[in-house]
């Protein structure tokens, strides 16, 4: 095969590198070397990059010297320069290695978004220009996290950022795989910093990955996971700095769940509010959660029980507790709240596994383990795919380790 | 007049602020305050900004860590982020003061250039979008120094940079004036650091300004001056930090030159090569200057004299002398050069004044002054508009001061 004349039957991979992976000229050179190697092995590649680590925060800092809440359009114009810098430098590093490469802004690729500056959604990715570059053996190096609205203004994407850019491009190009390179080797059964025997998963289902991401595994943003699932993009998480096949996020048949706990995620700094005397009826609930939402308080887990009387409780970030309590206080004239109990310094611990939580033996094992480590669950919620417990924050690490052991996740 | 509904009969000014003027958040706020004041006085304004001082060099430094000579397209993609940052911050600072403002890249304005990455020329400026913003009372804040080619790629302009952007926009919008804000109060009769009695000029002709710029006054790049003259843009140089009307660069009738020396410019670090034995005939000259140009050596002043034999000499930057001598050596087989004399540590001193240098009394006064300070002119060239002398670098300041006094430039 002649270089620069790669056949369109060669595998096409979209590879996303985060801010740490391109955090210095040295790291950019390391990535460029890997990309060159893959090129010579016949891979067709589209790169998607984040800004160099720290750069975006630096730009936000400049803006905040002017305004506490700067105009969203201008903020996007400002912070999008971070990715433009990293893609230009990467293109240079690839050219240094004799490869043809071209850096592209979101506008140049034609990543069309809606008008929501600062949290735009991708509506369409034009692939004509990317296809033309690939046909000419030119590696497109695309600025992540950004697009353009219909007026040609720079927008930046909401949550999920550059991961979502990579997934959207992979979907538009029907790429074989979208590879998310990070500073960890893949998705683990739990945080290896808490439980050293945590195992890297070779594969995980989209539903499981979504829950793991939502419940505290920080490797992928849940929005990019659901985007990938929606557009049928094969997603792989792997390390920028170590060899390995990472973790494949795969499609599983809904009728054949693994029926096994695959991972445990934990999030600290949680709080809980419970309302044991709330007057019955969904109208009260509606008012409460509408008002909380209007004040920017996100209720996370919500649970309602009925014994002698109804009790509703919900969790939220500890940092939002004071605001939530003040908000509840302000409607106590309108809604008969009764007592308002609140708890700080809690943690949320979640077991994730497709189709597993209808099974009583799993629940039994969870309670058995909690008893062993003398910890109470203050709240429990379950779905088809996960079981979440709220426990004291001080017990989080002990509980993660005990449950990891109990479900034999340390055995590869 | 209702704010944001300024009449299209209000004066329209294009204002360019250089890197020092926007070098920090504090300075951006100072400029924003001035712009707000002008807005409330009824001015319609288009701002053109350079990158924050030092930023562009930082980006070049990053690129040079990868490649000594990076790809010009990628370098433009990289360094154009500098201006994008400063315009976004300025738009925020204007909005903070209750003004409507919008930052724009060269691509968004539609500043169309040719394909010469790193030294592009502006071919066309679309004004539809700018006009629309102005009609809505929105202040356009344009990234200087950049444009787009027909493929939508980012280009940066050659010499003259952001000044040329401002002039091109002023021409396209038929603005009343293009104001170049700098860290000096205007154009002086000579460098005030050399001669403290140097006077700020209230006005100067385009020809004079062009020569002053070309001959060492660093305030404006000669290319932006000639661009302004070509497109009949009224140009004014003034200080970002002090009040004052600066210096107006004006059109004068060619038949009414001021017949007066208006300024003195000096440039150090010059060298001279003379070829006293060169065989006669323009073919030899052609070969020599073609080859020097091919090696990137710029001959500046060129003078040829005929007494008993022909002598040609020319000046160049001292830093290029070794390369020039090596180049001449390489063609000594083809062209009979004879002796090659070279001189280092010279300076070029130029007197500028429209229509003045045909007059013998001026020449007489120059020689009288040089005799007084015991300095020889190693070379003299004249044109309608200027007289340039080559003297020892060590005599430059003395000569500037003596001539400034002799021509009474210290008298306002």
C-alpha cells in the first residue's frame, strides 16, 4: 500500500485524547508517535482533541476577572481557542513525522449545533470535508468540544464535551470504533484507589456503562455514553500512556443480560432530606420538585415508602443542602411539609449489573455484607440495572471493599 | 438619541488597539471605558484588536518546540487564537458597561485573503454583517491580523498585521477615520528617546508617513500606510493611554508640498557592501541582486556613482552581511566582481519632507551639520521625499540631535 493512498477498506477509527494526554509538548509528541505507528499499520484515523490540561481553566479565569458570569457567546469564543491550539500543535507533530495532517475547528469540520452557547447539542456533522481528507491520506485533527450554530458563531458543547464530538464524528463517518484515550487503562469494577484488587473490565454493556458513568466513574460522561448508544457507535476506553485493549462498551441483547454485578461506583459529599409528615398527593411533590429545580437544586435518588404513613426522601449534593432547606422553608406556607429532616456527610454507593436487581439473592448478599461491616443503609433504590445505597460517608471505602469482595469482583 | 439606535449619520470610526493596549485585563478595562464614553457621545465604532502582548510569542514558542519551521497553515491556525482571546475579553468588558458588543474572527467578518499562509494579503472585506451589527447598535470587536482563504482556512496577514485589518475595514465601510491607538502620542519629528525636544506632528502627508515608517519610525508599518493611501482612508495615530488628537496622516495636493523637513528617522545595525571594480553593465547588477534576493538578503539603499570608474554600493541589515558576502563569493566565478568592501556598525539616518530634497539649501545645511559634528556620510541617497545618509552607528544619536536642531524641528 502506498502511503497517503490508504484504501477506504482500511479500518477507520476516531480517537479522542483528553486534556492530560495533550497536556504538554512532550505528551503531544508521544501521541503523535502512536498515531504515526497506527498509520503505518494501515489504520485510517480521525483525531479529536481536548484543550491542553489547565488551559481552559486559565481562560475562564481571565473572563472571571471581567465578569462573574460573562456572556455565554463570548465565553465560547474565548474558551474554544484552547482546542484550536492543541489541534494545531498536534498537526505539526504529525507532519514532523512525515504524515499528512490538518487541524480543523468545529466550524471547519461543520459540526452544526443548536444555539445554546456553553451547552450546545450537536445536530449534524457534515462529513464531506473529512471524507475528502481521508481519501487524500490526510489525518484530520479536530478540535473537540466545539461547533458552530446556523449563524456561524462558535458554540461549545455541554456536558460530555470532546467525548461527544468524537462519538458524533464516529457516527457520521460510520467508523469501526470510537476510542476514548484517557489516563486510566479502562473501566474498572470499582475505583482502584479504594480497592486495589479492582479488575479492569474487558467489556461492559451500554446500560451498565451509563450507570457507572452517572454514578461516579469519571472516565466517560454519561451523555456521551447515551449518545453513542443512540447512534450505535462502538465505544472503547483505553489508556493514552500504556498498551492494552481497554474496555469495550458493547451492545448486548436485551434478552441475555449478564445477570451479574459488574462494577461498584461510589460518590461522597452527598446529603439527604426526608419529609416524614408530608401531606399525601402528587400535587405536593410536584410543587416541591418544581421549586427545587427552579433554584438549581438537583434531586438525585428519590424514594417513597408507605408504612403507617407516607415518607419521601431524596439525596442531593451536600453543597446544595442549605439552598434546598431554604427553598423548602419558603413554601412551608403553601405546602404542609411537616417535619423536615436532613443528613449531611453521606455517600452514595451503587452496584451496577444488567438485569440483576430483581434477584433477591443479590439483595440478600448486600444486606448481609452491610451487617458484617455494621453499616446501615439510610436509603435504597433499585432499577433493572443498578442498586444504590445511601450510607455514612465514613463507611464508603469499607463498604466498597466489602461488596467488591462479596461479589467476587476481584476475580478476573 | 436612544442608545443602541444610533443614527447612520453618526461618525463611524474604526479603532485599532495594539498588543500593549490590551496587554492585561486592567488595560482591556481602560480601553472599554474609553469606548463606552465615545459610544455615549454618539460615535459608531468598530474595534480591531491585536493579541495580548506576549501571547503570540508564547504560541510561536510552543510551535518551535515541535518544529523549527512549522507548517505555515498550522502556524496560522495556532497564532490566530491570540486575537480571538483578546476580542472575546473586550466584548465582555464592553457588555459589563451595558454596551452591546460582539467579538468576531476574521472568518466571521469575512475578511477574504489569498492563500499565502503567514503573509496573506486582504482581497476583500464583506461588510454586510458589520453593517447589520452597527445598525443594531452592536459594537463589532474584530480579531486583527487574520482572515480566511477561499477554503475557509485561517490565514494571518503579512507585515502590517492588525493595522492593515483596521485600514481594510475602514476602507470597506467608508469610515470617517481609521484610528491606530498605540503607546505613543503620535508621530514625532524624531525619536523622543534620542532627542527630548522632538515635537509631535499634528499632521503628516502619506508620502512622508510612509517614508518615516519605512525608515525607522516603528509606530505604523509602511504596508498599512500605503494600503490606507491606496484606499483613501484617513489615518490617525494616537495614544491609548493619554488624551490628545495624535497625528493625522493626510492627503496633500501633490502641487503644494510643504517644502520643509518634517521628521528625522534613524535605524542602527546596518552594514554596507561596496563593489568598486564591478564590470559595467546592468546584467551584472541583475545577477547580483537576483541571487541576493534568492538568499533572502534585502538590499536597502542602493547607490551608484561614476567618477573615474563605476562604484555600486548598497546597505543591508548587519545580521545579513555574512550571508551576503558568502553569496557574492559563490558567484565570483560567473561575475567579475573585483574587490568586495564591507562595513559594519553603520546607521541609516533619513530626513523626510515632501518635495524638499531637490533644494540645494537643504543639502548644504545637511553637510554643514555633518562637518560640525565631524561625521562623514559614507553614502547618500535622495528622492523627492527623503534624504538618507549612512554614517557610523556611534554617531547616530549626535547626528539626529544636530540635524533636528539645524532644521528647527524642536520649534512647534
